[in-house]
C-alpha cells in the first residue's frame, strides 16, 4: 500500500490504486490483518475519488449556471 497522503493523490491515481486494492481483496489469500488494512485503504481511496467527483460536479454546475445566465442576459438585451 502507498504511503502517499490522500490530498496528494489525483483522481486517476486514487482510482487506479482502488482498483488494485479491490483486485487484491477479491483474489483472497491475504491474512485477516492484511485484508482489514486493504479494506481501510480502499475506503480512504473511495473518499478521495468521491471528493474529486463532487468537486468536478460543482465546477460543471457552476459553468452551466454561468452559461444559462449569459444566455438569459443575451435574450433580455434583444427583447
């Protein structure tokens, strides 16, 4: 498992590491302690991914709202 902090991970890095964690858990063959550590790391990585996706959604929503505002202003100037 990686020693990188959550904040330093990009979405892609967190996603890729999460995929690896899931594969390792699904493959089995790890001790209970290892499995628990993998599970905990997976939870951390899922939170990182969720934060990135929520941030992306907020940026998209803001951009769409700006676009709608600009269109509405354009219509009111013409009308």
